[in-house]
C-alpha cells in the first residue's frame, strides 16, 4: 500500500515508527514465548526429578520402617533369650555363695561376687533396652507418686554395692536432710540413678570417688552424680544421650557412653516425668550428670496423665 496523499512527512514518520514498534513487539513476544517454553521445559524436568526423588524417599522410608520393626522384633527376642540364661547363671552363683557346705577362699568369693555384679549389670541393660523402646513408643506406664529420694538412693547403692567393690570405687552422698519428696515413679527413678551410677563407675579411676548431691531449685530438685573420669568435651555433651552413640576420643581408653542405652533411657525417662538432664564436664576433671524432677504436691496425677 502506498502512503495516502497528501504525503505529509509527519505521517510518514508515524507510519515508520508504528511499523518498527509492531516488529519490535512481535520480536519481544517471540523471545518471551521461547523463554517461557524453556522455563516450562525446565519446570517439567524439575517436577520429573522431584517425583523420582519422592519415590526414592518413599522407598527409603519404607525400608527404614521395616528395619525399625525388625530391630524392635530382634531386640525383644534378644532380651527374651538373655533373661533365662542370665537368671540361671545368677541363681547358680548365689547358690554357691549361700550353700554352707561350700568353703570358699577370699579370692573365689571375690570372683563370684564379680560375676554376680556383672550379671546384675547385664540384667539392667536388658531391662533398659526394653523400656527404652516402650518410652519411644509411649507404651511405658509411669506410676507417679511422692517419692523419697534418700530411700530410693539407698536401694540403688545397695544394689550396686558389689559393682563398687569390684571396681574399687567409693561413693560420697550429700543430700539435704529436709529434701522434699519428688513427683516421680520410684522404680523408674531408681533405674535412672543406677544407670548414671553404672556409667560413673565405668569411667572412674581405681580408688576414685563418685559424688552424689541434691539441691532444691524452686519447685524442682536437682540431683547431681559426678565422677572423676576423663571428662567430656563440650561438642560431645549432647551426643552421649543419643542411642548407640560413641565418642571418638583417642585419649580415652574406654569410650564414654558405650552404646548409649543407659543415658538415652535416663533422658527419655527424666523428660517424661517433667524434668531435664544434662552433663557438665571439664577435660581431665570428670563428668557431672545433672537431672531435675518436680517436687511432689499433695496429690500426684494418675498413670494416664503421665504415660
């Protein structure tokens, strides 16, 4: 089409500008369309990759659930299979020491008592293993009642007496005479104390002393069990409460924390009863495990409130 007469210059300029603008707009639209197509293709690829990752994660999670169920089954079978021979072994050792017809030398009696202490330690481990699983699955019932700390501690010290003797470790107790009763399950509290004492014995030097103290902190009582072992570096103080945790420290002959069962049980049990647990340590000085529990009120909640 020829520009209409009259051929005014401004009309020619406007027509050229309009043509250039249309071409520019068309080109921009084409470029944007290509970019949008590329983005859509990239998004489709990302979605496909995400779907593939989700499928992989689902498969991994399914496998983890299967392994967890298998682990629980195997743990139950292991504990069940250990109970009978442990009981038989300890019964036989106790019979030997109690039978008046047996004349045992001091060395033989020491060996037998060491075997009994090790057997009791293994029994505590198997019970801890089962109860830890119950705690993780919210299946362990707590019988919460006003609990006397001194009486519970005395029971634990009596139970662990042979272990202290075998390792040549002494215990120093410093409890306030007017310590209030705790809002706790006495059996679970005893287990917590025994696990912490057992851990302290393992890492105490020969002729070392384990210190047990308690202080009232508001509406809580803080109990501390301290040893004179190698201590725990700050970066490991949370790790030791994890299940099957081990601390890699070449300067410590024994790896503090072992497989982490006892300390994990302590953490779960203390927190379930409304307290908290932590550890302080200075390198080459020892470790002090602290845990708090509420002071008992006139009436404690029923099991259903604390299970």
